[in-house]
């Protein structure tokens, strides 16, 4: 018999059930397309109400993180449901950091967004399917209009953008303007004129170029320049992508030119054991006139308390149009297994935004890949000029160590050093380089 007590009990059960139903979270809505010039909400309005901890993997040192904290605070203030948790592998560079990422991804516990260099260092993550295709976010946030075109091209693989550009670095010939002026030397516009400059300097007991051969990469920059000149942009790119043989005449010519510059006394001697940092001292002392370095070198000159009036830079002439220079990007990426990819994209859009980077000027933004971001040009005139060149460039070529994986770079450095030391002829060097390429390809 259905009594009054039973009715009250049933009513209580129904009320409790209704209360519990009201506590069940609704599924997050799909990301909304952002209106022009505005950021899209991360995961829609429903998801925006749920607290999210965004894991951010980087290599930022403690001093740098103090500057970054202002940027993070501004992001968290704008998006209060998101807390950014930094996971820094500081001080290791490419020696340790990529392995830390590989371990976290293999364990199924990747960060939500991570820093990465361009080229071959990023390639293993892409090949392993561990990097997210960012095409939808490029459309959502209008990223194709936000960054230098060549930088986007460099981090796009088979038509897929896997990263968001962070830094855009360019390199060229920094020179002693006072020496050039004293000797009446004009900036060369052809490769032949560049060699005439070197000859004039040598006639006046000044080395043309200084470099540090220890570790290989500083020497590589000059050899890369010779390859760009002798092989031209198309073949140079094909060499980097292993689509053509290294055992060809333009490579032989590049090695021969390197040996000739050394034989002519145009290069500071005995440089193979010199560290790149130490190679600047003959330049500072006026014993050498040129060094191949990057946009960052204005800061180096200031830190070393040099007279800035004595220095300037120019793009090494290649006799090709347009004149390409050595350049490379750094980027932010999202793991394919990230727990919060929408919030990661929102964070990347925020920290690469021109307005944010201009308002919160930190050291890491000095070489931004974002169009419209410049330092104080009164204080940093060289950097401002570099940025105009870098961000407006039609094309650039990568330093070989960003085009090749480590196994191939070992072969490149092996041949390079043997050419410098004349243990190999240019013909033998080109043949050995192709042999190392084929040995690598056989393992793939």
C-alpha cells in the first residue's frame, strides 16, 4: 500500500536526483572562429569556465623567466581560467632538451606547448607524429599575415604548418667600418668584388675573415655562403634536402674556394681549434676586418664595450637575385597528445602578438618573427635594420646544421675540416660527402 511516508521518501529521492543532475558538467563546446583581429575563446564559453593548467615546456633561464613572468601574468589576467605552468630545461640547449621532450611524449604525458628550433631538430617530432597540425589555428587566428613569409615556409613540412614562429634570425658579414673607410673600401655587391676586398685587406696586412673552427658550426657558415654562391639557390636547397648529389662540380668549387681563401692568407690562420667566441678578438684588435655573425651581434658588441662607430654589417653578395642570406627560425609547437591544444594555441597567439610584445618589451622579443615588432631604433639601430631585412626577405637559406640531422652533420663537419686541413682535395671531399649521405639514407 502506497502510504504517505512512502510518498515523502520518493519525493526526497527525486529531489536528490535532480540536484545531482544539475551538477554534471556539460561537454565543452567546439572552438569558435575568431572575428577578424580578435582571439578565439579557448574551447568555447563552456570550457572557458573550467580551470585549466597549461604546461609550457621551454629552455628559458631563471633571469629570462623573471622577464617572462610579466607576460604570463598578463595572459592569466586576460584568461583567468588558465594557469600557465613553466617546465624549463634551462642551460642545456639542443644537447638535452629534445630528449626530455621525447621522454615526456613517449610516456603519454606531453606538455601542452613547447619551444623548438627549426629544421632538423624539429623533424623527429614531426616524423613520429608527435607534433600537431596547426592549420586550423592558422586560419582561426590569421597567423599567415602575422609572421615573415619565409619563416612560415621554413616550419611548414609538406604543406603542413607544425609551429608558430617565435624568433627569426639572420646572419651576414659584420665588418670594421673604420678599416674599410681608412682603406677606401666600398661595400661589395658581387662575389668578385668581395674577393677584391679580401685581396686589398691582405695587401694592407689585415686578414679578411676571422672564424672559430671548434665545434664546426662557425666555419660552416662561411662554407654555406660559398655553396650558395657556386650552386645557386635551387641546387643549394636540393643539396640540403638530399634531392641531388653532393658529388657535383659546384660543391667541388665551393671546397676549392674555401681552400683558396685560406691559401691566400685571407682567413686568420690556425682557426680549427679556436672557439667561435674567441674568434672575435682579432676583429676587435683590427687584425681582421670581417666576421660572419647574426642579428644578435649588436648586443655582443655592446656587452664587450666596443666603439659602435667602428662597426656595421652587409649581406654577403651571391650574384643571385634575390640575394639570400643564412637565416633560421625558432618556434612554438603543440604535441599531438596535448591535453589542452586550444588553450595552447591561445597562449601562442598571445605571446607572439605584436601589441603584447611591444607593450611588454623583454629580451626574448628582440628578434621576434612577428611583423611590426621592433626595439628602440635609437638604441638598437643595427637590430632595427636587420629586422627590416629579415622580415621583408623573399627567401633565405638555412644554416646546414638546421637542414641536416646530427648523423649527416657529423659527415659534413668531417669533410669540412678535412678540406680546411688539406687532408682531402675538393674532389675527394665532394665524393666523401655524397658517400656519407648515401650511408645515412641506407639506414632510413
